[in-house]
C-alpha cells in the first residue's frame, strides 16, 4: 500500500496494489475510487483531504509525517 499527498492540491492518493487501472467512480464529491478490470478497488483519491480528516491527520500531513510506503501484514485476520 502506498500513500501520496500533494500539498499544493490538497489531494491524498492511497494505492492498494499495482493492478492496471480500468475505471473510476466518484462516490461522493471529491472521493474517487479507482478499479481494475475485475472491479476490485486499486486506489482511492481524496480531494480537499485536510478538510475531510481529523485535525491530527492534517497536522501530520503538514509536517510530512505520512509514510510513503506501508506494508500490510497478510497474516492479519479480518474483524467481524
């Protein structure tokens, strides 16, 4: 999983995998899901992110404390 934040545009992109992009869907204003050809979510783009997330998140963004790369442990079990 990768995070990319564009400070000048206030846009956060979360990429879940490297599958090729097929199409997008705007679920609500400023929140866009990207899908692969199998309709699996491969990424989420969030516009005006500093206005949509808690203040702690905004402070982390402004200080560039977000990780650029995050490894998810595939051994973790899903919560029910």
